[in-house]
């Protein structure tokens, strides 16, 4: 089953489990105290938010481009 057929809720839960397991492994391996790990996680979250904003801007640009193309087609059909 490819990702397009897996419900988003299942994909999110799988990702959550993998992230939690990875975090636990890193915490055990590094022996860093929680307050230092918190700072690292905050930095990672900031990076994720930046990537989300980039993706959102790209999605809006793609939607606007598609809308303009649809409008151009509609205008050409009504003119012709």
C-alpha cells in the first residue's frame, strides 16, 4: 500500500511513533539533561516551521498559477 492509500491519521501516528523512538534513543545515548534536549528540540521545531512556511508559500503560488491558467482558458473560450 503506497502513501496515497494510507489515511493521513495513520501516517501521522506512524511518524509520531518514529520521532518519539528516535528522541528516546538519542536521549539515552547522549545522557544530556532534559533542559538541554529541550533547547535542541526547540531549534528543530523552528526549522520545521520554516520548512512548513516555505511549503505553504509554494502551495499558494501553485494554486494561483493554476487559477490564472484556468481563467485564461475560460477567457479564450468566451472570446473564440
